[in-house]
C-alpha cells in the first residue's frame, strides 16, 4: 500500500472526491509532455477517480473479502470488517486515488519541466511495480497504462537531459581547450610580460566559471593549462633574471665610466680630455640601462663631472682669449712704434728693429685668427729696414757686403720659418727657428760692424 500523502497529493484527492468543485490536479484528458528533441510530445492516458463509483471497480463479499475487477478477472486485494461494504469499497477506492495522485504528480513534473527526469523515471518504475500487488480498488489497468506512458516519457526526457549534459560538457571542454590554446600560445611566444600575466589571472577566473566537465577530463585539461602557466612563469623568470644580470653589468660599467669622468675633472689638457669625454659618452650609451633610480644617480654624477670640466675649460679659454686680445693690442702698439723707425741711420734702424723684435717675442701669443696678420705686418717693418741696409751695402765693399747679405739672408730664412711655424701652431719648431735666426743675427751684426 502507498504511504502517507503529501499536502499536494491530498489536494489532488480532494479534487477528485464526489461533489468536489476544485480543479483536478491533472484533467482526465491525454496530457502532452515535452518529448525528445525532434520528436512528438508524449501523451498520458486519462484515469478516472475510483471514489466517484467504487462499485464499478470492485466488490466486498459477505465474509468481508475485498475484490478488484480487472480485464483478466477479479483479484482479492484485502479484507474489510469495520463497517458495511460501501464503506470498505470507498476506503480501497481512496487508496487507488492516492496512487493516481502520485502518478499525476509525476506527470506534472514531466509536463512542467520540474525535477530530474532520472528521479521521475525511478519513481514511476517503482509505482508500476507496486501497482500489480496494490491493495486498491480502481482503474488499475488505466493507471498502469498512464504509468507506462510516464516511464516512456521519463526515459525520453532522461535521454534528452543526458544529451543536453553531453552537449554542455562538450561546450565546456571546448571553452577550456580554447583557454589552453591561448595559454600555450602566450607561454611560448609572448614577451609582453605584464599583459600576459594579467591575462593568465583573468583566464583562471574564466576557467573556474566553466562548469559541466567530468572530474577526470577536467583534471587532464587543468594539467595542460597548468603546464602552460609554468612554461610562461619559467620564461618570464628567465627574462627578468637576464634583465637583472644585464642591469647589474650595466651598473658596474657605468660606475667605471663615472669614476673615470670624475678623475678627469681637474685636467688642464683641454683637447685630449674633451675628446676622452666624448668617448666616455659613447661608452655610456653602449653600456645599457640599469634600474631607474641607479641610472639616474649615476647619470647625475657623470653629467656633473662633464659639466665641471667643460666649465673649467670654458673659463680657461675665456682667460686665454682675454690674454691673447691684450697681446694683440700690445703688438698693435709695437707695430705703430716700429713704423716710426728712422731709416736715415741704418745702424740705429737696425738696433731699433732688434729691440722691437725682442719685445715682440716677449709679448706672447695673439688670437689664432690674427697670427698670420701680425707676422705679415712685422715682416713689412723688417723688409723696410732690410731694404735700407741693402741700399747702404751697395755703396760699400762688394765682398764684405756679399758676406753681410749672406748672413742677412740666413736670418730672414729662419725668421720666415719661425713665422710659418707659429702660424701652424708648431711652437717648438718656431722657437728653434728663432734661436737659429738670433745666432745668424749676431753674425750679421759682426759682419756689418766689420765693414
């Protein structure tokens, strides 16, 4: 016999009771239910309530035995000793209606899409097995046919659910395989480390949101995804380790360059040192980058050393230029004085020229762009004095004058060499030529004195 009825089952029984005006739980019509995809919806044969006419489905013997009528004959379903026969039939009819209500609830589950098809199939199969021996009075054959329809529909629904689960599983597997493919591509190819790291974090959350994959398959997929993450982590770690090594090497190299740059700050060898600073700058650019803080600090020291040296060089050049400008003014005054030498007295003119030449050398250098100018102007003075000497020589002994002329020629030769060397910036050769000129000048003076 069936167990206690739920409130929902009791409502169904009440709906089928004689004289009830409530709406039946399931109408006595063929009720359609959702069928498998692509197939027709199943129908469920209607079953009449036994409580309305229990005598139609059974009887009670004089000895109280309760009989159920079926198409195959009668079957004893129980005994009634508590009252008259009609009460007994009503009792067993009520039991049938309880079963009918349970079947109607299963139909409602299927037609309403509530519950699990497998659970519905299990309940329908159990009811069908109980129905053959059930102690009830009612349309057992019709209820059996309704149960058969429920079983058939539940099997179809279970198959549809299984297919849907399989489809959902396939979709879930496909989504996770797509994440794996993306992860493997990132792991092997990308160098956008920040972007890829963020993407891996997002993919983990997407992975967690994908449901419906069986445990075994999910574990296998997760191993693939994890391997991709580990590969990426190894590549990223190796990249940053190499970057750290390169930064460490760059820092050491730049510290060497800074030390050399700072060591050159006090140099007064302006040209070579400026050239070396240029080379150090090229080496700095080739050294690579270290961490931003370290790089900034080292650059500040390196640039500070350069700035200090070039500021000193600029000051030195400014002072030198000022000195050369003063020398130029002094030589301008000396040239003006030389221009006033009296050529009427050749010996006095020669003495005055020697004085001018000595003071000229003592004054020192002039701006480079005026070296040729001043050498030419001094030569003009020397040429005028020499011309005066030559004119007097023509009036004296030719042999003596020839010797004097030879000496003078050598003096002029060495003076020309000195001027040329000064113009070329070769001070050593210029000074050597001046010494030679001075020597020949002494011999020239002696020769002139002997005339």
